[in-house]
C-alpha cells in the first residue's frame, strides 16, 4: 500500500527541491498515501509536524482539504510558498525585479541587534534586510518593524509573499554556506568580524533574482484548488477542532539530537527572529531537539512497557552523561510524542487514519525502537495497527560519528511506516 518514504536527494525536483530540509518524506509517498486513504478526495488531512509542507502541498494539488502545523516559522513560510498558484507564474520575475528596485530606492537601517549580523557585516546585512523590507512592503500588510515570526504575522503572509521569502532564504544561505559544519544541520558562527560575509546590494539582488528563476520551475498547474491552512503551532496543542480530521500523514522529528532550529538559523534571522531570546526558546520547545527544557515531565505507564524499559537502561548506563543528560533528553522526547499522539487522537474522527513515518536509532549499544514505543502508546489510545512496513536506510547522522562503531558495527537504521486506525 505504501511506498518507501525516503527522499532521494539526487531525485528531488520541482517544489521538493525548493528548501533543503534534513527531515521529511517524498512527494511520491504522500501522493500514494492520500490516494489510498482518501480515494474520493473527501475529508480533511492534517500534518502536525508539517516541516517543508510536503503533505499540504500534495493534498492541495489533489484537491483535498488540509491543515499543516509546525512550530518553526521558517517551515510555515516554506509550506505556504508551495501553495502558489500557476496563474501568477508569468508575473514572478517582473515582480522580483520590482522588489529589487524598491529595495534599492528605499533606506533600510540595520539595528545593532539585527540577527543577520551573526554572519554578515553591517553592509552585508543591509543588503539582505533591504530585500526583506521590500517584500514586506509590497506584498504584506505588516509594518517595517513588525516581527515575522508570530502567528499573526504568518497568517497575513500570502503564498505569493512566502514564495519570495523562500527565494531570499536561498539567496542569503548562498553567502553563509561555508559556515555549515560537517553535520548538515549545524551552522556555525564566525569567530571574528573579519570572517563575516560582505555581499553588496548588487550581488544580493542578483542571487535573489537567480533563485526566483530557479523556483519558478516548480510552479506547475494544479489538478484542483482546495482549502489549505498553514499554521504556526505545537503538535502538543493543535489548533484544530475535535473529531474534524479524517487522515493524519506525518513524520515526528527523530530522536537523534538533530537541532532543527539551528538548521534554519539563517532563515530565522532573515525573518528577524531574535537569536538571544526567541531562537533559544524555539530550540527548547522543538520535539527531538538537543536542548533540555527546565520543566521535565515524569514517565508513566501510558508510555508503554518498552519505552519505560529503554529509559531505565539509558539512566543506568555507565557512560558519562547518561543519567544527567541523555535520560532527560529521552524523557523529554517521549513525553512530547505522547502528548502529541493524544492531540492527534482528539482531532481524528472515529476510525480515522494516522500514518507515521519514524526511524529507529541507538544509544551506545542500546536499540532505540521508536516504532515499537509509538505502537504501544497508540494501543493505549485504543488505536489499531493496520500495517507496518520497514525500510533500511543509511542516511543517518550516526554515520558521521566514528565513535558509534565502538558500540556497534552497523550504523544504518530502519525507517518504518506505521498505519493506525483510531477507535470507532
């Protein structure tokens, strides 16, 4: 019924290539899942970890109502951009040229606390900020100083404005790409002011226009237009009506210490996210992130026997940091997963579908069987497991850590597709 969900980097084309996001599944997987689960196109689909918007984009193309929710403002913008209608395609380059012209004619001050100054010199930051302010002025109702990272602001950003923000994300990323570490999700900061990049306005404008032209290739005719909503929010508290969703298709963040906030740090800076306050808070609130929240929930029986056994093994492991850090990290992760599943259960209709793509991992020599833990939590919610499909993958973070071979020879992983039905 379901195909391998893994995205193959070399095969990514169209909207799938718009934003290089580490996590996610392929458009082919979502399209087949939607065709199988909702063949009559009736009902509503939800992705509570919507990421770059694959679920909502494909649902939109198929004419299925959908809602996508993500806690990261950058991903909400990317997901909105993928809803851009084909009818505006011919006007995108002229509009981009108008954005550049307005950015050159206006004055854009760079505050002393502008987050772009993390990587850019003041003049370089000004070249990015001028384009951001021009997009804001021409295509949004927002004022020049209004933050772009709140629910209210993101609700007012159209798919057209989001498209140009994504082009600006890509342009800015071009100039900071050499700060990317071996870990593809980590962006380092320059150690000295001399290391900061200094693109002038002309160079930034050229890169912006170039990326608009690249993105245009992904703007294609849609089979049908239908209602799609992109929201900023947490999977643990969904802004969705009870018993209103027929199918959930999603992939929870993996429990592998990937810092999804840092992975989008330059893009968050483009949106004006304060790196010393709001960014720090976002890192703490993201499911699967490596930052331990000061508020810890205690495990309980609803997490399942297997998950509780894992926590005991991690807590008692002799390796330094096992009890003081990693145990807390796992408790935080599975607490978030449990609360999120409870919310999904609330919004699903009776006998509704929930398709989850999850990946196992290891803590030292201990197997972290995420699929089993989630299956036990789902059983506690009176869900039934209709099907489980396992796929081997070698695209894992553990392969970048040579110390992993000290505990096990195989550094691959199993990616599982779990299809559940909610209680009747």
